[in-house]
């Protein structure tokens, strides 16, 4: 699957935006500027971008507790997201959702989700809606290696096959569920074989390699868009931070984090690949880096300056008024 220069630049910009968003969020949380519990996606950027570059229009995603990267990759406004983390009224959810509940339904982002494996069932509902309306939209759920130990995930996968709906199950194996290694928590060696048992194709990708994820996701999405029912994408790549910001990470092996950053960095991999083939130059990539840094600085300044919700906002946005929405 070849990508033109515009597509390459966009993919790199998206991955870099996620990286810098997360690293800045980390710094601001450690400085006491952002409250709440936060899980960072740093290191796994190629998964979200490799999948979401295939999505458009009314395609939906449903994310996880580690959801910033998925939302940015699907096109969430970066300033609105930063303001959301800050708990400000300018946030995508008016500061009432925070890190684990970022949502932007109008742009196909059905929400981050604090419930492990809470996403797959929702994506099956969204995929069923697409099928019933006769669109060729797909509904993607991202979930971690921990989700394939959860009943909701398996029920959703089975139902998607039974109903033959265009749900895409993206399983991101980062080798840990909280502080527990998959070697301990998963009772079989081949994690992806579990999902294949439901009767839909699963495409495996190396999460360090954007191009590999992009190709695997392309096959899965093509399968579902063509009306062949659900498909899976199984990506493997470690996270660069702890389970949550502040996690002391005593469960890591010696040198593991250094090795991850040194040898398994999807941004480095992308840069080496496109400069090696001559498709992009270091200068072009550096210019994107500078644009992204400026955007993140602006997002932080705006979030800092934005007003907080007031007591009067406490009872608004609690329930949806379907009648007012003409539903
Ligand atoms: C149903 C449920 N059980 C337990 C938790 C507590 N919990 C939060 S994140 C997490 C680990 C999830 O691991 P994984 O799915 O691999 O995602 P990762 O954090 O690695 O991205 C757990 C057990 C939860 N949020 N929901
Ligand atoms: Mg995990």
C-alpha cells in the first residue's frame, strides 16, 4: 500500500502530535498543573495513526483509558483535548470528562472508556447502526491485551460475527495489564488465536512500524467495508511510560525502558524509513516537529487561560435530551 508525500507528512504529524501531547501532559501532571488519573500512550502512536488514517466521515472509534492517542489520530481538536485534561470549560467535554472520558461524537469519537473491554460492545452497536442505515462505515474499538481476558470483549466479537456487522477490533498488546505481564495473566502463548477462534480474520502488525500497522488495518477495514463482517487488527508494541503517570514501574526488567525508547520508537523508525527511501527529508520532518511543538505550546497556554466550569454548570450535560435532538 503506497502512500503519497501528503499522506506520509500527515501520518508523521499525527504521530508526533500524539507524542508531544503525551510528553507535555506528563510534564504538566508532574508539575501539579493537571489533576486526575492519566494513562499515557507514548510509544504506541503508530497503532492509532496506522488505523485511523483509513477512517473518514461517519466511521467511529471507541477508545480506552489510554485514549489520548486514539482521539488525536481520529481528528480530535488538540486544543480542546488539552483544555479537557485541564478541566476547563473550553475542553471537548466542557472539562467534565477529563483524560479518561474525552469524547467528540460529531467527529466519530464515541469516547475514551475507563472500563477495560467496555469499548468492543459499543463498537458492535455502532457497526450495527451503520449496517442498518446501509452506509459502508466501520466502527473501530481499540482495546488492550488486558481486554482479551474480559467476557465483554468475547461477547462483542461473537455478536459481531453473528450479526455480520462492520466492527473492527484493534487489540493493542503492550505486554502489560496494569503491572501484570501477559506471561502471567494470559493462559495461552498466542493471544491473537483467541480472537481468531470467533471466526473473523485478524491481521497482525508490528506496532513499531507505522507502515505495517497501516497495511494490516487497511486489510481489516477493507474486509469490513465490503460487507464481509468484522475483522481484527493485532498490534504489538510496549508503552514508554508507566501504567499511569506516577507509576514507579518496579515490575519492569532491567534496562527495559531504555531499550524501548532506543530500539522500539515508531517515530525514529518512520524517520529512518522515509529518509532512507528519499520520500521525505530530515528538514521536512524537522519542520513538522517545530509546527507540532508550537501547537502543543499554544494548546497549553490556551488551556491554562481558559475558565473553569462553575457551580452553575454542575447540573448541565448530565442527561441527553433526545427530543431536542429530534431523535
Ligand atoms: C472491568 C475493569 N476491570 C479492571 C479495571 C482496572 N484496570 C484499569 S486499566 C487496567 C489494565 C488494562 O490493561 P490493558 O487492557 O492491557 O490496557 P493498557 O493499560 O495496557 O493499555 C485495569 C485492570 C477496569 N478499569 N475495568
Ligand atoms: Mg496492556
